[in-house]
C-alpha cells in the first residue's frame, strides 16, 4: 500500500521547514498548485501540515517520553517529520490508528528506507496504546509541561506571562493565549485590483467581507490558488491587520508633495502590493526595499507580474535617509519583530526566535 499524496506533501513541507528554514505558508501552496489534488485531499494536506506545525512541541515531547531520546534532533529529519504527522493524524484528526501507522510506515520506506520502519512502527503503536487525556496528564505535569503541551518555547511562555502580569491580567490567562495560538485561522484575502463584490460572486467557494478592511475577504476553507485572480496577482493571501497597516500608510494626510513612497522593510511584499495598487491610481511611485537579497526576491515574486513598475532595492534602511534626504513623502516601516502576534498563521516561526533576539530586534 502506498501512502497518500496528501501525506507526502505534508511531510515534504515539514521537511523543508525543518531542514531548509522554509515557510510553510509559502512552500505548501506551491506544492498544492502542481499536485492538483481534489479539494478534500488538499484540505487534508493543509490541516496535516499546519496542525502539525502548531503542535510540534507536544508531539516531540511524546516521542521523547517513548524513546528516552534527550533531543528529537537525534532522529533523522524525515523520521521526525513522519512521526509528527502520524501523531497529529491519530491524536488530533482522529484517523484510525491502524491506518495512520500503516501510512507512516509506507512513508518511512519512501523517504528513508526499510531500516527505520520498525522504529517508526514501534513508536506509533505505543502512541496508539495511550489515550489523549493520559498524554496530556503525563506531559503537562512534567517539567516545563505547559510549554511542551501547548507547543511554545519556554522563553515565549515566560514573556507572555510577564506581559499579562504587567497589564494586571492573571498569569493563568497565558494558557488561553497559548491555546488560541494553536487554533486554525480563517484565510484572509486582499483585493489589490478589481471589485470585491464581483469576486465574491465569481469564486467557487463561500467568501465574506472582512470586518474592517474595505478590500479584504475571508474564506473558511478551500485552496486560494484555485482562484484565478490570486494566480494572476490581483488578489493575495494577506491578514486583515496587515491590510489595514498598508491602507493607513497610503491614506494618512500629508502636507505638500505626495509622489514618492517607500516601503522600507518590505519583504515578503504583502503591504507593498496594496501600496502599489494605490500608487498607480494616484500617480505616485513606490520603492520596496529590504536588507536581504533573498527577501527582495520574495517581494518580486509577490508583486509580479501586475506591479512591475515598483522599484525593488536591497539596502540597509538606516542609510536610506542619508542617501536620499527629504526624498520620500510616505514611508511605511514594518520593522523586523518576533512575529509572536502571527503564530496562528505562521506556527513554525515560534521555534525560530530566542529570548536574546528581543534585544537585537528592539
């Protein structure tokens, strides 16, 4: 029995996240676009991927409990990904254990070879023998149990608890906050070009207008890549809060000239897309800048082909004022941050920051 295409895409995405520091929300859609899965299978691959990303810390704690492994990093990357996906399949998605285990063993043969199938089978059979409530009790009562069960780094749990206390909130609320970070978000879309109402009438699945953004739409399920306007760049996947920041930047009144705009830390380019659409309408020019050449390529990918007139540059934002004093009439500065406010959308990012990053980012 071969394992399903949906599971393969999930494992490949998690491997790319784990080994290559890829972004799941960028990597998986590319795989789905070429795989052309049925909507149900695409939705399953999406939940396997993002759900596993959100609860990686929990599943790693379970594997450590069963294997005595001090660090799951001691396992081969494909084995890590396969175990995480299979445990999510069983514990969260309630797939019959025998099916999840069989699929994981076949995936092991595909990615690793026969040598690791016995290990994967043994670990997952042990997971199967223990109810979810028992796993919760065992993990959450252990050292750093809240961190492990709710799948957040220890330093982030401490910082969030401190922030709650600083605002007079009980630190017990941190559990609700961590749980909220692990819930699946709706998919927000930003209409850069075209009519929002017309798009709602044309697409093959239900859309609703966002609460605050006048150019936003939300979809509860479905693959945005199936929408023609998304494929051509007229509509983009973008959080409503991000849309509002771009709209605020282009609509705030300014004195005098209003022709030269700068998105200083622009990658991956979502806000630049909305700014570019407004700049075209108003006869302004937009420069989208980032300090990393790799991230500038992300901006280019986000803006092409509809916004080729945007100037793309790779420069340190701290030197732009010296090089072009008084040149820009509007500047949007979305400074680098921990990303802790977007963990529902980019769950893997929680593992890419350390407490020491806070000082540098500040």
